[in-house]
C-alpha cells in the first residue's frame, strides 16, 4: 500500500514540525544536529515547531530539563508548552479502543525469546512478528493467557509493506507487521504513541534521525488505519563516532556539558561544528541558529552521515 500525504486536516493552526526527544540522558551532538534540522525544516516552511518529550519509558531524572536548556542554548525555540507523552494516555487508549472495535487488535502472549526463536511465517520479511498469536482458537488463547496474564496488544495488519514519501529518501517502501500497540506491562508502544501524538498535534512534517526510517512505513500504515493524516518525512543522516558507529557518549566530548568542560562558549562551538557539518558555515565562523535559518535549503543538505571526531 502507499500512504499518500494528505493535507493536514482537522487542525485550526498552521502545519507543524517537531522534535521529540526521549529524556533518557543528555542530548549529544547527533541529537542536537537532528533537533536543529527539525527546527530549520519547520522554520523555513512557515510551520510551527513543537517540542514533545517522549517519557513513556527510559526517563532519567533531570534529563528533560538539561535537554531543553541545551536546545535553548543553541538558539532553538518552540511554540506553545512542551508536551509529554506520559500525560496523553487517554489518547492512546482511545486509539487502541477504536482499532479494537474494528477487530484490528489481538492479544499476544509471546515472550521476546519466543518471537526470536519462532520459525518466521512464509513470506514474512526478516524481523517481522511471525503471527504466532494472531489466529489462536479460544481454547489456545485461554491456555496462553493462563501462562501470561498480562499480554501485549498487537495490530492485526492487513498489508506486508507500505510506501512513504521522504524528502531526502524519496519513495521508501518498508515492512509492516503486526506491530505492538500496548506492551504487556501496559505501556503504550512507541509506534502508537508517535502516530497518535503527531496527528493530535497537527504535525505534518516529521524530521528525525534516519535510524527511524524503517519505522516510518509501519507508522504511516497505522496512521492511515486510524484515519489520521500521514505526515511528510525527512529522515536525516546520523552522526557517527570515529569508529564509524552511531555517535555515543563513550566517544568522548559529545554533549554540551562536555563542551562546557573544555572552555567557554560551549553552545556556540557546538552550533558552529554542526553548521560546518551541514555546509551552512565556514570553519571558525560564528553563527546563530537564526543565521542558519536564512541559509538552509533541504536540497543542499549533505546526504551521508557526519563522522565526528571528538576533540
Ligand atoms: N523519541 C524518539 C527518540 O528520541 C524519537 C521519535 C520520533 O522522532 O519519532 O529516538
């Protein structure tokens, strides 16, 4: 199936972009670069820019405050209050309820290990849920439920793949399986929460790291199934550490706090390094987010990853 990009509807305000960090620790240069790009995409297209804290799990105390402070230090601003997924449970429950009424939800009793060890269903692409619990008889269900009284909920997907439109990757087709909607511990699943929130917030442009490109078809399919608008995507290249792997704290001086430990002007130095990597500034040039806004154009964005060598 192809999830076309409908016009944003059902929203009074103008269209919006967003940055949606998980408050699991300090933002590093890769996260900050993605945040800057999301801001630039939104601010150069007349969109509002929203900040959403994805705090359904992996919350580290104090991380959110430091993340917001770091974004402000780079010169990024956002519209309206910061939203929190932990405050949005009713919206997720409502979406699951609607899918359940349409017969599109089933209980899954599988453990992670069972899924990994299950022979994959014929035609199921690698990594897809093999459908073990999809068509159980009532007796089998009762037996499985006795062993695992708090099952996860999965979407009964009717397609194997879906195509999305990405500003940087063009038409991208990826796998759609019976994705988890609510985990066994009751936590709404990431894919569900993102889709419900993006639609509720009028977000019609999703800019994020390209490690999430393969999730976009699932999310677009889920949005379309819920009758929600499918956003335009821009999955931007990740920042890699010196070993060629995704940049991580262990690579050294990668957060603004690390930069600050090395001397004054931490945010300006980080912004400058990011701007040079985006070919929006010359080395040693002092720039502001506002200057970058006047120079930004998606078509001149470098398409490959940025390999960063911490000082
Ligand atoms: N919260 C996710 C993360 O920090 C991003 C989700 C998204 O942008 O869709 O990786």
